[in-house]
């Protein structure tokens, strides 16, 4: 029997939705994915088991809400110093800082495109109770409200500058005083760049350090996502129109994307991770975050990346401790983009993580957490050892 016209339509929309799912990890074109040999019902049961057993994304802090300048409600959570089990926190303190107590500082984490604050799960767990941290959801992501200016018939695409202003609203609400360390992954790193450009006085007075993880200062139109250049360029020409169309048919596309979940999962894994031994529960955790982003949100944010160029603003960070970190096999924001950031900031610590993909903070969490701990020391948020040669754990 031939399939009905409506069934064919939503199935095609599903494959389009799955392809757009690549965007959620940062890529804008389709790829060939090996067929899985396990039966669909078995895969479904495995996903349900992972969803119920996976501990990732379960950390919660004191909730708060900031109001962006266009009226969008931005959700954030604060983890205060001293929260959690003291003995366990003491062990983490010794490993990260050698028992040296952190000074009062707030570390603000900004997440990437089609993710949410839980993407920092491992870093949050490591710093929990040791350092005051703020984790927030970008507009239209996670628990934050849909961007007011992105809703309705007069909706406008999101700009990176808009996200920089959102970060200012979160800082004003969640950390109105005291030193700050700003940490951003992918789109979150771009958000930090926009913040730095728009609020130079606040940067000078309060920001003690900055970490850029798997991000870019511009030229994203040159990224090929590991695919043939001609094909990627062809897709780029038509993609804005396709996204607008699909964004207007969000319900249809989401139905289809669910129907092609296996293809979607393969794309997410390819563009999120580089190593072969990623914990399946971590991979599923990333997939859940990405697949929860509606297609109209994907469409609203996509144009901002082609326009993004903040390289001219980076020299303003020269006097700050900066970490520039990326996975060496990141297909979304290649490590060359992180190297370009470091080239503009000669005193920045450049770290390229071997066998690392775009979601390097989930794939190699200790490598990222340890470098963030080093940044806190360089930023003065944690006292340095009393003398050269002092062993970790000695006072």
C-alpha cells in the first residue's frame, strides 16, 4: 500500500527536522549515518532506560528570574558556597585547589545553542559548594521564556548582541556585586564576547577572568562541518528560507523529528563527540537537551551565527586571565577558531583537548574542570600556593 499524502509530508518533515537537528549541534547540512542493526523497539527501551537511570542534569540550585530589556523572563539558578555534603566538598576542594579556600567570586556559566544550563553538569558538580556559581538558560532555551521579540507575526531573529544584554540582566539580578568569572561554551562564549563589547566599564571593574570553551569570534560561514565545501555552501544559500518555512510548521516538523529519532541521535553524536567510548548515558543526555529545542527556536537563532564577528572586541580582554579551550576534533566550532582567539590574546591559556568534540565539557569533563580551576587561581579567586614547590594540599 502507498503511504498517504499527509503521512509522506510529515515523514519528509521528520527527515528535515532531523537534519535541522544537526544545527542543534551546530552543523547545517545532512550527513550519512550508519544504519543501526538493533531493532527499533529495543532502541526505544534502551533510551527509556537511559532516561530513567542517567543522573545527568539533575543538579538544582536556588532559582531566580531576571527580566531582559525586552521583557523576556530569563531563568537562572545559584549554587552558594557551603552547599552540599561537607566531607565530599572537602575532597573536591583538595583535588581542585589543594585545600586553598576560594575567595568570594561568582562564576557565571553561559550555555550553547540548543542546549541549556545542564550542559555544565560536571563542572557544576565539581565546583558545587566551593565557589558561588550562576547557571542560566538563554532565552527560548531550557526554563527561560520564549524571546518576546522572537514571538508573533513581527518576530525578529535573535542577535548575539541581544544575548550579551541578556547576560547583563542575569548578572544584575544574580550577582549584582563582587568579582565575576564569565564562562561560555559555543554560543555562550559569543554571548560573553558581546557582553564584553557592550559593557567595558563593568568588565574593567568586576570581571576577574573569562573562559571560552568551543567557541568562535567569527568567520563561522567558513566552517564545513567535515563535509564537502560545495555541498555546504549550497545548503547555506537555501537554509534561511527552509528554516523560516519549517519554523512556521513547528508542530509538523516536531512530529517528524520524533519519528526519525534514530537518525537524529546519530547526527547529534557525530557533531557532539569525537571519542568512541563516550558513556551512552552522557550521549543520551546531550540528545535529550538538543531534541527539546523547538524548530522555531532553531530558526530564530540561526541567522545570528552567520553575522557574528567579535574579533575586534577581544583585545579589550588582554589584561584579564583568559582560558581558550576546545576539542581537537570539534566539527562545529573547529579548534582553529579557538587558536584564533588565543592569537588575539597572547597571554591567554590555550588548551586543545585531544580526542575532543564540540561538547568537550561533557566528553572530557575533568580536563575542562581542571583548566577552569586553574583559571580561578590565575584570576585570584583562589589563593596561590604560599611558595614555589608547595605540594597540592599543603598550606
